[in-house]
C-alpha cells in the first residue's frame, strides 16, 4: 500500500529544491526567562513561607535590639541604684493611663497610705494617684484602700553623705535652676531607723517614735502632718545658703530655721528628694522601660546585654562546631571503612557525655585560666560538633557514590577537590540548617545553666538571661515584671529561631522544589 | 532467624554501652580527681566517718591507685562513697535511691497525662490536614515546642500557685502532706511540675503523631481498606494507627527516659526533692562523690534511652532490621 502511494508522487525536478539554512548557523532559541539557580530558588521558596519570613524579621529585630540597646541606653549593666529597685516598667507614652506607667494598684492599709501621702506633701507631687477606701470587716473594721501608687515617686527622700564640694555644687544647681533638691533634716536623722529609707521619709511627727516604726503619723486636728524638722537659730547652718522650702520662714521669733545639712567627718550629711537628686546626677528623671530588678539594675539594658552575650556565644559555638563537624564528618563519610569506624567510636563516646557534666567539669577546671565564658565555649564545642559531623557524614555517604563524583574522579580530581568542590556544596543546605537550628539550643542551655548557677556569668558589667530569670523567679509573686521581660524575650527568640530554621530547611532542600504548588 | 539476630543485636549494643560508660566514667573520674579536694566541714556530724571513708578510698595516694580503689569499691560493695559537703556521712547511693521516686513520679505522671492528649491532637490534625484546624494545631505545637520549659513553670507558678492559690509555690515534703508517695495528695502537690513538663511532651507527641499518621494515611492499603468496606474510623484505628505507632511508641519510651534527665530545672523551680535537685546541689557545694555518682547516672540514662529506642523499633516492626549488613 505504502509503495503504491510512494509511486504516486510525481517526480520533482532537482532545481526546484533549495537550501534553507546554507549560510546560517543554527542555535537553540535563547531562553526568554532567567535561569533559576539553587540559591535563588531557595530564596524564592523561603520568601513564600510566611511564618519563616516573619520569624526571620523577628530575629533581625531581636539581634538589633541586642546590638543597639546597650549602646543607646541611658543606663549600663553596671548601673545599680539602691533606691529604685524593683520599680515597675514605665513608658512615658502611657503616662497616667494606669498601664505601663510605673504605677501599681493594690490594697494598702491606712498607715501605708498616710506614709505614701506624706512623701508627696513636701514636694507637692501625688504619689497615690487614685484611691478608693473600703472597710475591712475581717480585721477589726479597719479602713483599707485600693490605691494606685507611683512606684517611682514612692521612693521619697534619702540621706546622702556628700563631700563639701559636692554639697556646694548641689546648692549651685538649686540656685541656677530653682529646683529644690535638698530638703530639711527631720529629727529622725539618727541612723537607727529601719523603714522609710532609714527614716529620711519621716519628716512629720510620728505616733510611734521607735526605730522600727512604720511611719504612723501623729496628725493635728485638721488631719494634716505636723512637721518635725530640726531647728536652728543659724539660718546658714552647715553653710547652706540656697533655696528653702515653703514654711521655712524663721518661725515666730525669727530664730527657728530649718536645717538642710549636718557636717560630719566626710563632708555633709543631707536629705535629698531622690527623684530630683536622680535627675541632678543623671540628667533626667528616672524612667525604666522594663522596670528594674532587685539590685536596681535597668532590666532593659541588662536583657539586651544578656541577649548580646547569648547571641555571641551561640553564633561562635555554631560557627566553630560547623567547621569542626564539617571537616570531621567529611573525612568520616568520604573515606569510610576503618577510618569511619574509629572516628565514629570517638564521636559516639563524646556524644554520650551529658552536657551538664562537661559544662560543670570545664567550669571547675578552666574558669580560672580562660574565664567563665571561655570555658563555657569550650564545653559547647567539646560535644556540640558531634551532631554536625553526623549530619555531614550522612550527606557524604549519600553523594559519594553518585555518577558525577565518579566522573570527576576519572578526570583526575584529588580527594580534597572532590570533598570541597563536588560533594560539600551538595550537603550545604543540611549543614546550614543544622547550624542555624543549633543556635536556639545553645541559648536555651546557656540560660538554663546560668539560671541554676552552675555557671556564673554575672560580673559588674556582664549578665545573662538566665541570671535575670533566676533573680526574677525569687520575686515572682511580688514583682512579676522582673521575670516577665526576660521570659518573653527568650520565648520569642526560641520560637522565631525554630520557625526560621524549619523554613530554611525546607527552602534549602532541593527535592521540595515545586512540591508546595 | 530474626529473633536470634535481635538478641545478638541487643547484646552487642549493651556491651558497647558499658564500654562507653566505662570510658566516660574514667575521664570523669580523672578530671574530678585533678580538682583540689574540699576540706570536710567541721560542722558535719559524722566527720570521722567521712575521714575514714576518704582513707578507704585512698585520698592521699596517686590517682591511678584511687582509680583502682574506686572500681574495687563499686564492683565488690557497690560503694559510691558518702556525702562530704551535703548529707554528710550518708551513703551516696542510698540518698540517690531515696530521691529517685520523686523524679520518676513527676515524669511518669506527666507522660501518662500527655500521651492521650498528644495522640488526640495529633490524630485530629492529621485527619484535618491542611485545613484551618491543622494549621492552628501545627502553629501551637511550634510555639509550645519552642518555648523553654522553665517559662511554663513560671507561668504555672504565677497563675496557678500564686494568683489562684490552688497549690503551694514550692512542693511541701511528703511527711507534711501526709500519706505515702503514691497517694493523691502527693499527686496534687506535684501537679504544677507535671503541667510544666507536660506542655512540651504534648506538643512533641502531637507533632510526631500528625507527621506519621498523615504519611500513613496516604498509603495504598488505606485505600484498599476503605474499598473493602471499612468505615473511616475502622480503617484508621485498625490500619493507620497501628502503622503510625511503629514510630510513635519508641518515641514515647525514649521521651520518658529522656525527660528523667530533663526535669532538672523544673525540680529546682518547684522544690521537688528529686535527683535533679540533688545533682545541682552537688555541683554547687562541690560534693564530688555525689557529682561522680550522679554523672554516671545521667550518662547511663542517656545511653539506655538510645538503646531502648533502637531496640523497640525492631521489636515493634519486624521490617526494620537494625545493624543488618547490606
């Protein structure tokens, strides 16, 4: 049949044929789109993973927080204020709202209320911003208050010893600005008082004059406080020539002036309004965004400094483990056989030593010579690289038998070239993911070890999240804000690193290419 | 052949385990002995006993002799020494055995409570795969796995113990509570710790169950099971769950052994008199006899969990043949 058909074709003369492509070289058509390489593809798939992207942004924010907050903070880690300890977080934006403005609302009794009220009388500030009284029927029908107290102002006054020069500088400051920093000395200047900042806050007549008094006032018939200052006929007692508070007019006889300072061996003992005194020293009123802890340290600065330390430690551990693990695993996986067995035994044993034991022993042995941080780093590196080595080893076992490796070997590539040029890039995804996912683990165990006081990273200018947590745990029921911010920080950190690591793992795994669509 | 092979495999693993343990103990011993020995506290009530014990362990002799005596004491009398800086004069092993039940109880309770919850969430998420319920559960799992266990402890302690006042901030002693160790009162006192540990375990279990089950559910035999007339519930409970359990069960077992070592910080926060607290105290007061014994204990726990995990894979699923040469 086909022969018949063929036979039917009429004969075509040769000159009717012509060459189509005689002078042109033929090429494949150029690709219209750009080629998508491994990393570009990984990046594209990573950005499509919303949660990983959010986590990535969060991590960047946390890192920036750790880097820049200690630089721009008004306080340092070494900053410790004996009076502003455990004050509540205050954000100036929220002033007066009752939330995040440094006030605490709670039940207080009459004595406490009057004590707090008295602090504001001399300076004209309102320490108790709102109150509601009720009768407590359980305890002999006493009056109680639900009051909102400004924890910054409730500090009140303090006795401070100054050198003469300093005393003159404060007076000069007062004269220049018109701000009263020094206040008259009350009769409670005896150092035996326990409450009210060693008695500095008891400027009024007390019902109970003993050293352990809680500040129960002896009010006059109008319900006002009765001033109880030391009086002198010398208006410039101790050389005080500056501002005087209202009511200090020399009395009826013109001979009873309030005393603003008392000379002692080191200089002058004065009573300062601590809120203003703080401003005099630091140039601004006290305000702590995250509050302060029991030592009067700024939690914001400490947290950022601790985070910085954790990040530095975790990243260096991760990098060192990456290098050691990659080389070790590459040798194991590439050569195999006896080399592999021997090396695996070693890493197995190291892997099985509990980290706690390593950290403790290194701490006990090395902390004196290389420092606490150094020995901790050693401890992490000692056992940490094993996981990375195992991962690289598996990858090498997977790729070393592939045809392209054989081809490269046939072409004369050396072992080193095969390992680093041909096999290693293929396992890069797994390795990078492993390194990133190791970071939250290091941060967690570092915080745990310092929480348990097995390592002590606390020095005058250094702190760690674990130390902050353990300090906060002791105050959990009374001042939960001390633990809240470090705990929140480390939780966000762990969540974002895990999300980011998972996203990275999926993105760098080429076998998932196109799988999501 | 399979059974025989399994026996050989287990024997080999256990032998290797003891070899590893031996090496780690040796390293640990030498490193501890190189440290200066803290003096015996004068206040200890059994100072003479402690000194006599030190003599027996050869404290003034070279480290190699001490090492030999150390093994001799352990192998012949199971003698790990006596407490020197804490529990002065008390036998280390007895104190440990005394404390162990608390740690085991906390972990056992939290695992037992976590298993049904974790499985339920995991199954639910797998059945609703890629629906909003699944996304919600997966997100929560991610959060709960990542948040450190001590943060749960703080939350539980603040809200349940302090604000609500349901429990004491730290656990009272058993004699204070009255009743025995297994009584309900002790269980109630342990609830804060159990909860704090449980969050992570539930999340972990949910994740594994979801991953395993959703993989199993796509298998051809599930289609066959439905084709031959089984309802969805029947197919899942009789076919899918069984296969998923192959992976989940070993995970549960190793999880249990694993958190024996992981409840250190929880014990510390809630003041549970378990081995974790003992270990931390031994480090803080530098009691090296306790430290040595506890380190061996934790190493052993870690090694054992690895073996149990691998072996249980093989026991549950005959298809998995470990260590088989190609």
